[in-house]
């Protein structure tokens, strides 16, 4: 029975010791990636960029509309209840609007035609105190 | 007519035949819908890996690069961003295979090479996306998903390659 399993199961037949180790390390690496890149941290600020320049960084604990000018017109960005979104855009595809409200640290939305981007920043970004 | 005759060797024919197989697999894969752009089984890599084991690295590199050029020409994506992603992925994947083939064969079989090549593919594509298409941290969210897909499909392609090699 054991012999039968060994011969017919492709996993035991084709995998060698190093293969098992590599798979194990890959799984650990992927779990590490999930843990680090999928933060559930509530965002505290939103950073708005136009092209190469940072237009501004705004706290999310306010209700506010921000107008940002780009090469094809003006985008409106709304902030309310700890969230931020693109609410008006002169671009044709409106992808940035469809991204909807963002509220977690690390989330981002971009309007490529107008070169404007939003990036949500958590309260614990290491250079926070240096910059602001 | 004064046509110039190009001398071809047996190796050239072999490369062409193997590349044709890889192109066919790439075409089949192109019609399979994917839940997320970039998450693909990468079955053409089975050919690259098989050729690496049977004919060596140089032939595998030829087959892989020819596959990228020909498939993208056939799909009408030549010189488009998709082509750049394809080429970037294949190049980094080949670079990693070039290093990984030096691992002790007794412990590391085709499955290891396949998984490493799959990670290379995804890493090459992500680097191009980051540098050229979306110079922004926004895509980091997708990295764990791409890595999971790479591990899964790398394992399956590796098992298929192992089977092909041993059945020969």
C-alpha cells in the first residue's frame, strides 16, 4: 500500500529534499508578504501628488474638497470620515472615480491622464515626524 | 533571382521546433480568461524548462526569447506594454534559471527550478510595471497574490516537466 502510494503520487515521486525546502520557504515568504503588504491599519493622512510634486498631505479627520490642477483639467478629491476619494475628474475613462473611497494605509488611486495620485498613509510611517 | 541562401544547422531546426511548441502553448493560454491581469499558468515555461534539461541553457534561452517575440507578434502586442512585460519576465526568469541550474541536482529537481523561474517571471514584470507603467507604490497590494499564483503554477509546471523528463 505504501509502495503503491509512493509510486503513483506525483508529489512524492518527483519532489526532492531541496524542493520541499524551497516550497516551505516560499510559503513562509508569501505569508510574510501578506502580513507586510496587506496592512489593515486605518489611514491617518492622504498624500496628493501631481506629476513629480507633492501637492499636499491632509489629515483624514475632516470633511473637505481639494481641487488639483493637471495637464487636462482639474480633479476634485473629497475627504470625509477618515476616507478619501476622487470625486470629479476631467479624464475620459474615470477609473480613478470608480476606485471609490479609500481608507486603509497603503491604498492608492491614480488618475493617469491628469497625473494625479492619492496615497493613504498610516499614522506610523517612520518619517512622519521628520516631514511634518 | 539572386536570393541569398541562409545556412541553417540541425540545432537551428531544433530550436525552431521547440519554440513552435512554446508558441502554441502561449497561444492556448492567451484565450484562457484570467481573474487578474498577470495571473496566468505560464504553461509555455514547461517547454523552457524541458529544453533546459534536455539541451542546455543556450537553447532554452533561444526558445524562450523566440517564444516571446513570435507570440506577441501573433497576438498583435509587439512593442506594446504587454510585450515589454512578457520580455522582462522571460529575461529575469532566464537569469534566475541560469543561476538555479547550478544548485545540486541531487536535492533540487525541476520543481525547484520551475518555482524559481515563476518567481523570476513575476518579479521581472513587477519591476517593469513599477519603473515604467505605474511609478507608484499602488501595486504593492497585488504582490502577495502574484507570488501565491507563481508558487502554485510553478509547482504544477515543475511536476509536469519532471514527468516529461523521466518519461523520455
